[in-house]
């Protein structure tokens, strides 16, 4: 189903900004429709801009629990446009929490995903599930037996399958008022090439990691029949020493629709751009060979201390690559220096406005 992509004929209606999250007439499922739309944008050499938690909170504000229209956004306040891609995280859904790990209400997350989709945008979900073996958080790497414990036959398998059910139930509930499923880019088990999550490189074998993906996919797609998920694989860029490192734990073409990577700017401009080039070269080549979409699934410069970061660093790094989107991380309302998109008065705001108006960049 929909896994090996073929070139499609681009029509103007598909690449119009207002329809980048819409339906394609020939698609069999919501996920197929989204894949066709993303491919069409890539064929037109367009790159969508995305922001994590954009409608949930900003640098100095947080969504009220009774929010209705999800109209507030740091990105929109600066550029008069919403990001084309809206990212959120499911961490906490596994335990039945009412709010996720960043204190976002799940009911608001569902409603905001529908609102963004109906504006013409695209929604992506990552997942930082807690550690099912130790009871710690996603960053608890005190045991290298966690993945083994949740695979079939493991002591925590049935327990974890309840977690998968909670995640699947939530994403299957993201529907419009007419009952149409909203397509979602689904990005679990990310940054596995590092060892800071319990599913990371040194915490499980290659075979166990692939089996974790297979178990997740088989439950959600084969058993549950979910048709609105576009499956994304995204290693961490810092560990991509070679194409072999990128491919080592790839779950398979029958599972994955989109390949990307997470890469943050933590040193000099030159270091970041070099790391981006290496990761983009590897990822785009792999995407072409396997018939998959490519994206920069997470990036950003914390605190945006470079006033020209958008047009002199990020855009030059990505402009020559056929990536469907680039997503910068969140603007934490409770951490004054932890932000990755500008807000009114922030020193890179004017440069972001210039970036958002570039013909290659797609906003809403």
C-alpha cells in the first residue's frame, strides 16, 4: 500500500498553498493523498516551513483550555502567516494523561490538528513515550533491556501494547466535523542513532529496533487498519557518519514513506551548515534510491542569537535539496531562552519575514 512512490504529474491545484493538506482525487486513503500532495510540492521545488507546538503556546503565552479557533501563533504574529507544518508530541498519551509531557491538553491537540488541516496545513506527531520497563521518562537509559522487554514474548509486551492502543486511538480520533480522517505524518522512534532515548543505538540491537518498528506498524496498520498515517524515519544528524549508518536500522520500504533527520545548530554557522550538508546528501540520496519523500524533521538554533539565521544559514543549507519540509523546534512559554522561531521584537524577526516571503518557502 502506497509505499513505493512514482513520479506524478504536477497540477497547479495541488501546489497551491491553500491546498497543501487537501485531498487528491486519485488517492485511496488520506495518507496516500498527503503523500501525493507532498510529492507535488517537491516536484515544484517548494519547501514547507514547520514549527513544533506552534498553536499550543509561544514565547510568552499559553493556550487557554477553552480555546476555540487556535488563532494565536508566534510565527503568524511575526509573518502574518501560519507555518505550513504543525508539529506536536504524543508523550503521555500512553499512560492516559489528559495533557502531554509539555502540558498540552490532548483534546486541544486533537482540535488544533483538525483546525490546522482545515486551514490547508499539514500535521506531524512525534512520540516521547515513558520507559515501560523502569517507569522513567523517554530519556531514562538506565537499562538496555527495554526494547527487548516490549517485543513479543517480553515481560512488558502486553503492557506496552496497551500504550500503542492509546496512541492509535488518539490518532484515529483526529477527524473533521464530517468524519473524515485527518492525515498525519507519524514519526515514532526518532533519533535512534544516538543513545539518549531508551530505543537508542546502544540500548537495543539492530534486529530489536527493526522489530519495534514492525510491531508498531503491524498493530496500527495491519491490525487496526489505520489509513491516515504517513510513516517517517528520522535519525539524528550528528551520528550520520556514512550512508551505511543511515540505512543500518531502516525498518523497510513497506513501512516507511518519508525519511529525514534531526539536526540542531549548536556551534558555528560553518559547523551547522557542514553537518546539514552531510545529512542532506545522505538522506536525499537514500530517498531517491528508495522512492521516498525527504524532510528536515527537526532543526533550529536555540535562542536565535544570529539575526540573519533564516536567510544566511538555514535557507542556504536547504535550498538546493528536494526536501518536503523543514521543521524548527518549539518556543517554550516557561523557558525564556528556549525558542526556535521568532516572536515580535526578537532580533531575527525581520529576517524571518524575508525568509517566509521567499518563493521557494511555503507558509499558509
